């Protein structure tokens, strides 16, 4: 009976040893794949990370663990959305100010041209009237 228990213990210990070796081998393989992606294929790594994050955001409402994992990503996306809105607003405001300055400058220049033209016309009318008065 003792030999049977010893044999059963060896079987369980052997199974744990095989499972441990399997975990070590699979984790080593995953580590090598990640190292290869990071060093030799960074664009593929970026695509895979992007797809994984999109998958996470798509399924975040279906499971509480996914909601917890996606919370930092959601925070980052909300911040980026606010930054984008502020940038669009700033660009719109700057565009409006620049357009108003340019229009104001053009109106000022046009008013100077019109006033110079009116001054010249007034001088020419005065000269015409003097010449007509001299002639008669």
C-alpha cells in the first residue's frame, strides 16, 4: 500500500514537473516573440497593440475586468478628445482674429486711396474752375 502511495506521489510530482516545464517553455517562446516584434518589427508591434486596444475598447462594456483594464485608455482618449477640441477652437479664434486684422488693414488702405483720389479730384475741379473763370 505504501508503494502504491509512493507511485501515486511520483505521478503527481511528474505531472507538476511537466506542467512547470510547459509553462516555462511557453513563456520563453512568448518572450522571444515579443522581443523579436519589439526589436525587428516595431510597426507590426504597433499595429498589434492598436488592434488589441481597439478590441479592448469595443468590448469594455461586456465584462467588468475589461472595464477595469480599459479605464486608463478611456482616460487618455478623453484627454486627447478635449485637447483636440481646444486646438480646433484656438485655430478658429486665431483665424477669425487674423481675418479681421487683414480686413481692417485693407479697409484702412482703401480709405486712404479713396481720400487721396478725392483730394486729387478736388484739386482738378478747382483747377478746372479757375481755368474756366480765367477764360471767361
